[in-house]
C-alpha cells in the first residue's frame, strides 16, 4: 500500500509544507484511505493546556478491520505473519491474512466466552509467540483495552500495572524460551495475582507443555477454550477517541504511568509513519526485532505493518542464540528486506566475530532502521557497512511511547541521512528547540530542549486514571508545548540529533527507567537506608545503572550485600533493571535543603572526577571525597 507515500525529497518537502499549512486537510486525506464505519465530524480539536486532543471526532471504526478484514479480498493469501521460534531447529510458522483473521477472531471469541467485553482492561503477559499477536488484536477486535506487560517484568511490576488499570483478565503462557533458558511465566502471573483482586480470568497458552498451577474457576487453557469457538467474530464498533491500549512507561517519578492511545489517530499515524519511514513496498518482508511488550513492537511489529498489508516477522529468540549470527541467519532464511532493531543489539553483535555477519549473504536487505536510543557513529557505520553492505540506508528513528509512532527520522532513500542523526521531522510533525525558559531557539547549529508545538494523530491522550499526571509530565514544563524530556541539537542544515534524556530517566538497552523507580526498589531492601541512582555511559547498553547506597549495618562482605540489593531490584522491577554497579557509601552529596546533587554522582559514575564543580553548597562536602575514593577503589561491582 503506497497511500500518501512520499517518494522524493521534493515530495517530502511539499508534503511537509502542506502538513503545516493545512494539518487538518493533510491528515483528513490520509485518514480517508482507511475503512471507517462512519466518517468523523471534526478532524481535530485541541489545546495543550488541559491537554485535550481529539482526532477524527465522531468517526467510527475498528482497527482490526483495517489490519485484517480490508485486506482479505486482495491479500487473503498473502503472508501476514511469519513466526520464527527461539530454537532454529523448531519449525517456523506462517499465517496468511486469511489465517491471521481467523486466529484473531477465534481468540476474540475465547475472550468473549470468558466474559470480556468492550472497555474492559486486559493484561497480556506473554512471550513472543503468535498467540501474543492474536491476543493483542483480539482485544482490539472486541473493544477491550490491551495493556501488554513485557514478560521480563517481575510479578510486583505486573501487579502494579494490573491494579492501576483494574484489569479483569490476564492472557499468558505456561512458560517461555529465551536463548538457552526456559522461564516459568505462569508462576510469575500467579505470584502477581495474589495482590490483584480485579482479575477474574486467566487464559493460559501452552508453549512449553509444562504442568502449571491452574486455579479452579479462574484459569483456563487457551487450547481447550478455542476448540468450539467460531472462526468469525464481528468487530466491535469503536469511536475514534475510544481507548485502544495502555502501555506503561517510566517517568521521572517512582510509579510508571499508563500511556493511553486511542483507536483512530493511532491507526492513521502508525500506518503513515511505517509506510513513509521504511518506504514499504508490497513485496517486502519486514522484521522488527522489538518485543511486543514495548511501543516499538506495538506500532512497528504489529499495527503499522498489518495496517499496510505487509508481511511481518515475529521472532521468539535473542540475537545471540544459538550464536551471534542468529539475526543474519533469519534475514537470509526469510529474505528479509526491511530490518529494524536497536543500537544495543548492534553494539552487542559488534563485539562478536565479524565472520558471524560476513558468513551470511544479506542480499535481500534494502532498508535498515534503528530505534530506542541514540546510535553512536561507530555502531551506525558497522551496521551500514557490514549488515547493509553500504547499499541500505540506515534510518535513525526518534520517537517515544507517548508519541505512538516515529516523529523524527530520515525516510529511506528519500530524505538526507547523516550518521547518528534522526534528521528531519515526518510530515505533520512540528518539533522545536527551546531554552530553559521555554523560549524557542530558531537558529541552526544550536542545542535545546525538544518540544512539539502542534498535535499529531498518534500522540498520547492521557495517562490512565490520572489526567493531571499527563498534564504535569508533558504539558506543564513549557507552556503550550508538549515536552519530550529529551535534549537535541540541530545542525547547520536543520537536521536533528537527539542527545538523550534531560530528566531523571535512564535509557538502558533502549528501555526506560526512572531513577526514582529503581531507588524505590533498592530502598525496599532491609539493609538499605537510602540510595541514589544515576546513569553512566555503557559500551553495549548505552547507559548502565549506577547505584550509590547507604546501608544500616554494613556487613563484612559487601559482595553479599550487593547481591541482595540486586535481588531486591529483580523482585520489584525485573532483571532488566539490575544495577550494573553498586557503591556502598556512608552519605550522599546533598544540598542544605536535602536535595541530592545528582550532577556530582553522574560525574563520579562516568569516572570523570577531575572537575566536580562547586561543592561548597553541600551540607557535608567531605562526603564527596569519600565517594570519589570509593569509586576509584574496588568498592563497587
Ligand atoms: O530518549 C529518547 C530515546 O528513548 C526515549 C523513548 O523511550 P521509549 O518511550 O521507551 O520508546 C523507545 C522506542 C521508541 C526517548 O525519549 N530514543 C528513542 N529513539 C531514539 C532515542 N534517542 C535517540 N535516538 C533515537 N532514535
């Protein structure tokens, strides 16, 4: 589908100009190419004060009719989904659009049979198996709001998210495969549900064939439930501004927030951005390596490609199993043409033997993408040279859970590309840089805080159950603007380069964590009095987690204490948030008003202790010497 796909730089410039001069006309033409049960009355209603943003008000649709049903006539026998398992010896599975439609309808009927209905919140905690895709789309089909929780989060994290959204159902599996490991997923769900009274039903998909605990009256096996349901399920009619999903993400305060996206605008933006950034063509085999538990998996593994009628690949495994050539082997196996991954994966593979890449042809590849964190030039060049053979453009796509889709990125073979630069905004996107007072910086060759001054269809509408939090987090720092939390540079030609977060959010392997969230977890450990967490540059993860911890009664063996603290973080958040370094300290650098001077801790964590700036305003300047000394010794992991 090439609807409104710009093909040349000139067309991009024209589309961009039009999108600024007449945003409503621009988006309304694009939206008209979708299937609506009823056309909208108003294209856009907005203010960034409350905030109140409504796109396509009054329009009625179901996103799955656009992902599936509308393709059946022309693409019924085209492959929609290819599933490649963790173990290369296990057989892959493919689904045509017709088959995927049936699977989604069946799953939707299982949901209905178990009492799910429009407006219910359903938590999905599943590995990267086809049923995860069916489950997400099945929720959308019946108008239930999906809240996918990445299966690497702990029981406590899952429970927090379930309780926040008051989910009535959990969709999960017995276990999961990850490289050489098998993980008991259902056991984590059972533990979470001990503190979740809203959940009435748990539907369990069999992946490992394990005998798991099934609670009478609450838990059912998917394979039993699906036996006698129909392969057809009429799609629920949704309002354009009805919620489609909630996805939790970390901010600078302790509790993750439920970012809410709605049906109409998200649909239009997911498809438009997918088609334009990757310059998708009908015959492409597209692979996004992100987990569906993150926004990238939502928008660019599932919705964007399916809305475009594309063939999308779902991979259960990891880049390093059974060896470092796994990604490239899969690319050759299926003739992948568009490949979208994260810098952290590239950096970890760069560390391997170059033959792990060079022994695959990678002839089919046309376009490469990067997402989730700034891509350093070295990784960009390695990716471009060894994977893309200098033939494939690398698009560095900047966006966020809150933006719903890619905001600033080169369009493959269409707009200029510069290593480590996200480059230009997509048509319809109006970024600006502001200074600390919120004043727009209009020149080029500048640096500032990245904001958006006009709404776009895929943007966040609210944070679930707490609209004020949405306002405070994104719309209150700079009046009349959406603030991204990122700092950025604009070069002499107007190309953007994202520097990274300017708030207390750390980006570890492309995953966001609030420092406060990790501190809160660490502080749960009985030995801990207080902690302060900062990010520091990490060769593979982008940023690593460095924790400074004050303990009550320091045991003789610091190693043991560190292991305990790590265990607490794993229990409260998950393995993905494990601190890389823990330094036990007797105090933290605080101002007289009690505020932790993170600037100093960041410098120490970076190993740059030569110039710590002015420490005279500290309550106890001597504490800094001790911290510096400790950081230089082996007194940390
Ligand atoms: O700091 C930016 C960084 O990731 C943050 C968004 O994280 P999340 O909501 O988890 O979404 C990740 C996937 C879209 C941003 O605020 N980020 C994302 N992409 C890039 C990036 N930083 C630099 N370059 C990128 N291409």
